[in-house]
């Protein structure tokens, strides 16, 4: 049991930020995380972290430099949004017009499910009296069917 506690302590220390990783590795992880939230102005379909363009490389260098100077991720993100607009964010903030883009799919899904449940309940609750049956059949056709059934009983 004592060995397990020691092993657990070693694992926790190794997982602590900046302990298991060198300072440069921790910086690179933070650069990669922030760059992964930003859209590349050149590629537009890739994040700054994944883009091979020169512009993305310059943006990663800018992020790295500002992090070394002690700027927080939020300040760097705000600087880039100020410079490029909210378009630069891969995931737009849920406010203003962007809130509509976040809410419409859920509202549509909820409305569709509600309509489906209501239609299903109405379909299941239909009584046999409201279903088309013998009363809705043409009397001449019904008489003919009855006659044929009677004829086949004895043959």
C-alpha cells in the first residue's frame, strides 16, 4: 500500500504543469492551445496551429513572444480579435448574432421532436370509429364482396 502511495505521488508530480515538462515545452503547449482556437487568415479552413502558411507561422511566433513577455491568453486573443475581427475565432462567442447560430439547431431539434411526439400520440389515439371502415365503403362493392364470400363458403 505504501508503494502505491509513492507511485501515485510520482505520477501526480510528473503531471503537474511545468514539472514533467520543461518550461519551453509548457510554453509550446500553451502556444499550440491558443493557436488551435484561431482561424488562419490564409487557409481559412485550418487553425493557426495546423496551417502550414507563412502567415500562420508568424502568428504562432507572435503568440509565443507575447506569452514569453507575460501576456495572458485572453489578452493575446483580444489583441488578435481587435486586429482581425471576431472572424479570426474558430468558435464564435455565444453572444449577439452568434448566439442565434448556437441556439437555432437546438430550437429546431426540440421543435421537431415535439411535433413528432404530438403526431405519434395523435396517430396512436385514433379510435376505430374514426378510422375508415365498413361505413366508408361503397354499398354495391360491399354487397358484391359479401356475395362472393358466401359463394366460396360452400365450394
